[in-house]
C-alpha cells in the first residue's frame, strides 16, 4: 500500500492492523487529521556521520552562552541521567522522579548563567542541531493541506522554535507545547514558565491544554510521532479520537528496547534518520 513501509528500518508488530488504521484514516479525509509530534530525536536527527546531534537542552549546554564550569556540570548531569532515561530494566515509576531531578537541576544551572534572550538565535545558528532528512516536505505538506501540527516537547520551547524558524518551516499551522524561558525586563533568563514538562508527564501536559484539543475536535484522526515511550501520552487530550497511528523512532539501545517499542508503537523506525516513512504516510493520507 505504501512502499516505504517495506524499508529495512521499518518494524511492525501487526502490519495488518496498520493497514486498517491507514485505510480508515484515508477514508475519513485529511480535514479530519491532526499531527502530534515530539521534537528532540523525533523531528531532529539522533546522529549525523556517527556523531550524536544535540537536543534543545544540549544546543544551549554546548553554546558560548554557558560558562565552562556550568558546561561541566550539565555534562555530568547528562552522563548520569541519560543512561537512566533509556534504561529498559527500570520502570517508569522508578525513572520519573529521577527525570524530574534532571530537568530541575539543569534548569537551575541555566538560570544562573544570565542567558540573554537575543543570544538564543546565535546559539542555535552555531549549533549542530539538524532536523531529519525530509523535514521540508513534512512541514510544507502539512501547511499546504492546513493540517495542524502540535509539537509537544520536554525540551526548551524558545530553542525549538528558533530551530524551525531558522529552517524556514515555522508555519502558521504549527503549535508548540514545551518549557518556555521567562526573561526579566532586561532580557535575562530568570526562570522557566509554568509547569515543567519532562518525558514522563506529557499526559498531564496534554490535559492542561484542553482548549487546543477543543479547537481541533473536528479532527479525531491522529498521527503521533515520538522517540520515547513517554511520547505515547501526547494525544491523551484529543477529544473523541477515532483513529491513531503511532510512529516511534528507536534510536538508541535498539536490542534491549525493540520489543517494548513494537508493543506500543504501530510502526517502529529503527536507526532511521529520515522522515521518509512519516512523509509517505502523510502523502497517502492527503
Ligand atoms: O523534545 P523531547 O520531549 O524529546 O525532549 C526531551 C529530551 O531532552 C529527552 O529525551 C532528554 O534526553 C533531553 N534532555 C537533555 N538535557 C536535559 C533534559 C533533557 O538533553 N537537561
Ligand atoms: Mg524526544
């Protein structure tokens, strides 16, 4: 049906079920569709030429806006907590408080750095952040078909907006739920706004934004894209959902995590740095 679903990176527990969901969504039409996607390591690349690409946090951590001392401390946090994030032997219950600890400590460190709002643009420009191959088609196609795209990220909203702005794809159909920086009247970072979004509370984040999903209630068909099992909850606020197709990027610790990804995502993309499959799905649905 969609030739790209035979790509070597594609794994599906139940291809027949995927086909049924796709057919049902196609029949309903693109005016019933909404897309909900994670940002870091889903819309952005995990690696390029064998080297890890930065998350929103890493863009800042590695930038010249941060002192060397703070860089060291942020790196230590990354080395401590990232292995926990991707550890398939620990339960979500066990990981959740540790993830809150990671985000909280990192944000506290960042706030001490007197980061200037107008320097974020430079930090992003000088970073190695990269959207996945095929991003132009992905963003432009959704825009041209007036399909709403919600980017739901536990990263930093100000940074991710800048990444898509500099890539020329921050169109009017894009809405972002994320952690936003709060600047004082002189433009210095003083805190992060609102409730913290980390990888395991996207359900709560979704339920705080009922207004958004209320506006989209005529779009009960959802394409969800993520790279963490916590991303599966991003659509929990969708009203009267009819169909959901979940595409999951499995970037790291492939063998240990494959079964759990196959059990929860309809389509699993193993070490696939492109948006080829989501794009093919979108072209089929529109
Ligand atoms: O956009 P997304 O929800 O994927 O953003 C979360 C990602 O940010 C996590 O996968 C985590 O590895 C990363 N992170 C980071 N530095 C932090 C906190 C989170 O790189 N201080
Ligand atoms: Mg992610």
